[in-house]
C-alpha cells in the first residue's frame, strides 16, 4: 500500500528569540508533532522556503525530527518522516557543511556516532556520563584546541548532569530517555570577533516544571511569573530536590561567563521564559508560547 504523507511547511524563519518568529516556529513544530505523533501519519517536513534559522531553533528542529522518526507509528523509522531541504543556496550550504542535514537523516545509534567522525556541529546521545567527555574532545578536535578552558568543560559536564538527573522520568520513550542534542560552532559577530557557541538541549520535563514541583508552596506564584521560577532555579544552592548541598550545577553552568570578557553570555530557555546572564546582569523575557524543551547556551569569545 502506498503511503500518503502529510506535508508540513516550515516558515521562512526559524528562531526562538523574538515573539513573532518564536510563535511561527513553535506552531510549525507543533503541527509536525500533531500529525506524526497524535494522528500517526507519516509526514514530509518541507524546508524549501527557509531563509534563516538560529542555532537554538535548528537544534530544536533536529530534536523534533528525531522524536518523530523514532517515536512515530512505523517501525521502519525511515517511513515516519521525510525532509525536503532548503532551496536558498546559502542555507542549503549551511545544512550540508555543518552536518545538520546528515544529523536529521540519522536512523540509528551508529549513524549518530558517525557525526563525531565527520566533524558535525550537531550531535546527540543518551548516555550523558560518557557523552560529556566525548563532546569536550569533539570540540577540541574540531577546533584544534589542546584543551577547553576548564570553566567551559565543567559547564558542559553540569549541563549533561542536568539531563541525567533532572530532565527525564522513566516513563519516557526509550529513544528519548536521557537524550540530549547539541550544536557547537564558531560564529563571527558584526565586528569580526569570533565566539564559541555551545548549545545543549533536552526534551524532558523542563527546569520551570521541576522547580514548581520541588517548591509547591510557591507554585501558584510561579505559574503567573515563570521568569521568577527560572531565575530562582539558577541561583546557587537551589535544587528542586531540596537536598542540602545540591544546586551547585547552575553556578558552574554560569561560571564560563564570569570572566572579564564583557561579550560572553549564558542563556537558559524553559517553558515560556528565557533568562540571559551577561556580565553581572540578568535579562528575563516571557513569551506566550511554551517550548517543550530545555535549552542552555554559552557564547564565549574565541581566541585562536
């Protein structure tokens, strides 16, 4: 029997950092999820007209494609989703050169392992303890570094430990359980300065939901003000477990930006909120749309 695919068209811009683009991006991804995971239809993700994507949105797109591919109704994971790549030459080239398209088409653990060998910017795995070291080595090999700054390798380790200990409950699909996705790349700003951008994403319960569950006496307040919930979760010593001595990981994740370089920043996205740490300042922004992921991102000035 010939399969009838449902085509879902992407907007021209995939981005999570402005309200309009975020709404369109999440609506597109929700349409993909609804067709594939609720209506059990094989889908075609049509990216033909894509003209721009942010790094964080691309990792979210990658995680959505993998979730549909491996959690969809067909055991042959190739049948659950097909991808039409962008037509715009620059975007098409980026999909190829960064390894994003290869990662999107991954169909097995072996194909995900190959992403390390081809020098892909995009990686995934579900063994955070082992994978944290692999990710650090991958960055060093890709950018010919003797070693990462200790503050960044420690931050990556804490990001992975957050996935391990807090992101998922055991009732998640086997493919998703403890699954992380990342993008690591060197980008240039308008002045020509280079920055190492490192993003780690999970599709678990979310920091905001965890902190609400851990502090039920404040849950009503945080339901109305999720900025406060996420900011509180990132304070030193605060843990949803409420166990003394825990909650140091958030401080370690912020540590890479605590240098004198005022261009570095660290961002956390969870639920409807985004919190950005830059120098000694904290910037919070709320959106009307909920993101079904936790995204942590560092941007650090890169010296060759």
